[in-house]
C-alpha cells in the first residue's frame, strides 16, 4: 500500500497536537523530584478532586541517614487569587530507615474551582531554605475513573439533631479513607459526634475534624480520617453511622 507524502507530513503534526492537547488537560501530576539540603523529595502523584487536592510524595535522606520525625515538607500553593491551603495528613509510611511516604489532602481556602494552577514549595525542616516547583499547566478536576484512589461523589443531604448535613465525598485507599461533609449550621461541635465504620466483621469509630479558615459564610466543613489495616474493609459492603456521644443516638449516613 502506497503512503502519500501528505500522510507522511500529517502524522507527526497530529502526534504533536495530541501531546499538546494532553498536557493542557492534565488531570494528575506524576512523579517529579527535587533535592533540598540532605533530602530528596519525589512528588509521586497529585490529583484534583471535587473538594481537595490529593498529593503523595516521598522524603528520602541523600546520605542514607535515618529519617527523623521533622523532615522536609511539600507545601502546595494554589495559584488562585493567591489562595493557600489547609493540609490534612492522611498517612505516613516509613518505607525504610531513610525513606518515608506521605499522603496528604490539601483543601483550597477558596472553594470555587474546576481547574487550578499549582506550585509546590519544598521547605527544609532545619532552615528557612525553600525551593519552588512550578507547573505551567493547570490541573483539571479529575473524573476519578482511572486514578490510584477510589473517590465516591456522594452529595447526599441528611438531617440529624436539627443539623442539615451535606455529605460530599468518600475517598478510599488501601489502608485509609476520608469522609468529607459540610453543614449550614456553623454551631455543630465536632467533639460531640463520632463516625462509626462497619464492613463485614470490621467495626471501628473515628473522630471528626473541622476544616478551618474556609472563606464561605454560613457553612462549616468537616472531614473524618479513617485508618485501618489493608484488607479489613470491603468497600462494596460498608455502613457509615453518625453518632451523638452525649446521648448515643445514631443515624446511618452512607451505605452501599
């Protein structure tokens, strides 16, 4: 079969166009490394979900020395009206004596976004030394179909103890999960409530944390970090209950 000269010219042009299109519509940032003092920081993955940015990174000592509790940190800065973030550390896992994996959620203080431009501030724990890693392409809100984590967009309203609660989402990983919700009544005291997670023979309770400094009037945002052993949870068969610790009344808020 003969291939025309026009076809030969068009093939590389189309290939370049597809690459540019992909880069301009990035839904996740994959593996980027940077050194600062005695640390190598490798951002494994960053994915933008409905309400927050999930970032996984590793911290490794360059000289092979034992990694301390106070290590270099990755601080994403959302380039959106100079907005900063609230950080929630979902989990820290020591892969060796000199290498640690960190999974964090970063919640932008401005809640209206479909895409974000992000720069990472890599900060040393020992000095004020800061390096900046800037991504030129905006990170688009993920459809979550092919990501490393499972994300369930719940968007369900419930009423409990005169509070109107809007369940937003459930993010699931192998050994950790995050429930996210808000209420229109800012007087809800998170210390008066706990969340119970049930799955087959597994049952445990988890504490509710409040997201501070969000710039939304008449709304209060909360999250529930849930940690468990890998294999304990069958997320095709779960129940999540909200419990009032004062009178032990409870209500089912999510199941599947």
